[in-house]
C-alpha cells in the first residue's frame, strides 16, 4: 500500500506526503497486539492537511477536519456524516456506531486539526472509538500536539508513532515549481532564495511561486532569476509590508 512511485511532477513525490503515508502504513500494517493510533505533526504551513487528504484517498480512509467550535458531540456527528450515516442518539451511541462501522469496513480514520479536540479536552472520545474498533487512526496536528497530549496518559501511550512533518527543501520546491509555475521559468538560484527566506514553510513557498510567476508575466520575462526578482521586499515571509515614507 505504500507505493508512491509516481511521476516526478506529481504532488505524491513531496517529502511530507511520503512521511504521512509512512505514518498511516505503520498503523495499517502493525501487529495487532500493538496500538493503532499514529500522529503526523508539525508547524502550520508545512502541508500536513494536503498530505492527509492525499493519504485519505490512497487508503480510502474516513477523513474529518476539526473546527475550533467542535466538542465531543460535534466530532462524533461529523465522523458519522463522513461515513454516510445519520448522526443521531447520545454521544455514547454515536461512538458505538462509528466503532462498529470502522470494524466492519476495515477502513482507517484520519482526524485533521486534532489540536482543537485537545484544547476542548475531548480526546478520550477518539480513544473510545479506537478501543471499540481497533481501526488505524491517524491524527494530524501542530508542533506541540505530543506535548499537549501528555495530560491524557491512557491516550498518549496508545500512540504507536509520532511522525514529524518537515520544512520544504529545494528538492520539494522544484516539484512545486513544476506543478504551479507552468507559464514561466524560475531559476534554481531564485528558488533556493525563496526557500531560505520562507524558512521552508510550504504554504509561503507556494505563495511566492505564484507572486514570482505573476511578476514575470507582467514584465514579459520568460525565465525569472534573482536579477529580476527576489530582493528582500519581493519575497513574502508572512510579515506585513512596511509603508514607504
């Protein structure tokens, strides 16, 4: 199931997609006496949700993306909706239905933005789902997810693996360039500068690739290099642009 030998220009070749696939594979192929919860975690903007969506498709996993307003009931309802089931009954009844569906279908569950559930102190509902089904469960969260889950020892010790997402490097940036900059060329030197200035945050690398492409098109440049674009004020790092006095 962990065959990600796809064409170079495919998003599947990105490092964090491979890492997320590896995390899910650990849970799916584990010996049954080992726990089946795994976590893929890292800083915002590293492309974790993109990786999770890809993995959900490859493994036919049920996928839910949590919201800050969700409590235990909301999580259970949205998992059932994702399963095509009617969300009704008590929380306990909904949890039993989720666990039954996972056990019968042998499909994994992915819970994205799991930090919202941690902040609501509602993590035990996921442990209940796991205990009732034995299904592989992949949790996606921010950098401090593991530390924040230590409050719930019984949950924490059921995690089989903590897999950290990685910042975008130049290799990944070249793949992103090939995917998204289809109308102009971007030199490797400029690409390396973008990666360095954005500290490898994938979302910001993509923003800069789009900005660079727009600049090149507007100025009739076929291959954009650092001599055209890429100075301190050109590259978007997340900081607000200062006013020019």
